């Protein structure tokens, strides 16, 4: 590592197996989350993404109870939630919000039970924090192939459906008139979203997962007029937040309280939030300038 | 809702679908598009049966309001008209870009081609949508209430544009409106919907007291006042000051 970067990268950063695994998984997940996130923001389905994350808590805690890793739990419950949302009629905004809210409440109640039982039986509370808030440094490098395959499947689905999905997002009427299976497309997209949220939950925790999905995408959408560029930019911003978060978390080992690093998720989510705030600055300055010329 | 509605529209002509709110204009369009099944009857397009996913029909839906945050320039929305219904990746090519450019020029939208669609005015969005519908080279262009929410000048511009497209590209342009006035200067034929039925023909032959009385099933007055024509459909029919004006009205101006 060149000397001028050494204050940022504490000794042993790139030698650490845990850091390397975190960087690889974080990068893959941030890219997929950015791409899905752009469509999520455009379609106004951030609440659905949030619901997948919260319901993933139930899946993750259920998996913990039976002694499995959290990712399969996140994934299975997310996909089930996507199916349930489609069945209750995601097309109608009112019914959708109500049904999502009710299912969400029930699922989180179940999560409370699973987490309590799991902590009691396994005699540990660490898993609770891991499920809720993530713990990217504890992910085993044997997870990399599974994460990569899942991410590739999600990316492939989006690649195949992105054009008709964009058209049906712009105007469901035009898309239907042109023979696009709008409802099937919406359901396929929801499944991909559920998988992407599961991946985010693995890295920064189930209840923070939406931040990585929606934050970089919302910032990217403010910065560009083109959908393709928004997807690229969202991925880039997500990766930047992830890397910076991992670096800072690694460094925080030497911050007070000494010997205990701060959680990566805190850094990632805070950086995403700052990026989103900064993305509003150009528009804000333009408004101020316009206000001055008028006033 | 609609019963025994039969008419024809022709390539190269501008046809208006006139009726008050709730007369069934959108339903009729949906039947033509194949989105709503008709209980009986059929639609022939270019001599053949209309099939679903029909590239022969271009469609501009009613009340199109795009979110200002949608990352889509006017030229991107037009390009989506080429093949956005297909799955997989579209290779960007010069031919695609040039075709979109041509369509933007055809609807006088080049000036705002690089702006976000959601930030355009209602009239500008209508032009972009028309270009989006036309780029697939349809034989029939359906526009559902394209003049709704437009100021008078934008409405006149959109009507003139649609008439020009019908003549120049030799396609059938069929647009619905609850207000007939803006269409009269260019309309070749009118399909007048009321009471679940329709009459059609050249505007001067349809918008007459005897014809509309038969359509409505009760007496209807068509008045010519200072170069304007006013349809009074009588009690029970809410036409809300429905005004008709012929450019060459007998009463002169």
C-alpha cells in the first residue's frame, strides 16, 4: 500500500481474509442493489422493498433457530412475501399498503418469537444483531459462490425484462396495448427484488437492507436523465459506500472504545444517507439561483 | 355500454370520436386495441382481423402524466416505441438514433428532445407520445383525449400536427374528444357517440338537428349563432354548453 494512503488503510487491511471476503460480497451486492433500486424508485415500490427486508428478519431468525445461515432464510421468506403481495393485489395502491402492513406486523411478531427462542436455545445474542444489523466481517468466504450465483441470476432477470419493464413503468396502458404481459412482468420484478433485498440483508442486516437498495438509486436518479446511466451510477455509489464503510469500520477498531470496531452497517447506511443529501445540492442551488434572479 | 356501433375509418384521414364524458369513447378504444373484449361484433384492420399485440395500431393513452424524476429524455421515450415490448437487450445503433431523431422532427419536438419527459408541458408530452406511437409505423393511430388539459393554442397545434401526420404518412388518425370545436377545421369524418349508439360521416352531415335527434332518441337542436354551432341535447343530457363551430358555417362570421 502506498504510503500516502496508509493513514486511511490501517495495517493488515488487505491481508485480512475477512476484509477481502467483505469487499467481494459487498461489491457484488451493491451493484445488483443499485440496478434493482433504480427500478424500485421509478416504480414507487420502496415500501415493498422495505417489507421484504422486514419479513426477511423472520426468515433469518427462523434459520437461526434451526441452526442454518441467514441467507436462505432471508431469501425464502422474501420470495414468499413477494408471492403474497402479488396475490393480494399489488396493483391497487390502497389494498397493497394495507395488506403489506398487516402481513409485515404478523411476520415481525413471528421474528420476535424466533429470535427469543433462538437466543435461549443457542445461548447467544450475537446472531440477533447479525440478522437485524448485519455483520459483513463474519461472513465466511465459502458464501462467495452462493452470493455470486444469486446476484448473477437477479442481474440476468433484470437484463432480460428491463425494456418491457421500463415501458410498463412509464405507462401500463401503452405496454398492455403493445402486448406486454404487464402483470407477469411486475411479479417477476418483485421476485428479483426480493432476492436483491435478501442479498442486502446479508451484508448490512435485514432492517437496514432498504438503505443500500433505495439510497444510491435515489441519488443516481437525481443526477442523471437516463435510465441506463442511473443504473450504472447507483451501482457505483453503492460500491463506494460499501468500500468506504468497510474501511472505516476496519479503522474504527482503533477508535474508542478501543479494541471493538464499530458496525460496518452504521458506516454504510450513514454514507448512503450523506450521498443522498449531497445529490440534492445541485437542484437546491439551482432553485436558490432562480429565486435570486426573480427576487 | 355500447351497442350496435358500426363505422369505418380510412387511411390518410383524420377522424374524430366525439361524445360527452361517459359516452364510451375510452371503452371503444379499448375494444379496438383488444384490451376489452367485445361481447359481439368484430374489428377489421387493413382488411384483416385485428390481433392482440398489434403493431399496426399506435396508441396514445388518456391522462398521461409522467413523474418528473423519471430518468427518461424525450428521445429515450420515442426510442422505446421501436421495440420496448421485446425482452432482452437492444443494441444501441445509429439507425435507431436516427429514426428517433426523424420522429422527433416530425412532431416538432427536437427543441426539447434532451429534456426529461416529466418536466415537459402537457402539449410537449403529447407530441413526444405521438412520436413514440408513430415510430413503430402503425396504420392506425389512436389518441384518447389528447386535448384534455391543454391550453387552446397547444390544442390547436396538436390537432394540426395529427392532421398533417394523417395526410403525409397516409395513416388513419382517430382521436377522441368531448369538445368538437378544436377538431372541426381538419376533421374528415366524425364518429358521434351518444346513448350507446353512434353515427358517423363527414362532420357537416352528422352534426345536424335531424341526425343527432335520431342518435339521441329525442329532439336535439343544432344552432348556428354568429358562425358558431351549438348543440342543445335537451333535458337529461348533460352537454355542458357543448359548442360546435364550423369554419364555413352558413351564417358567416
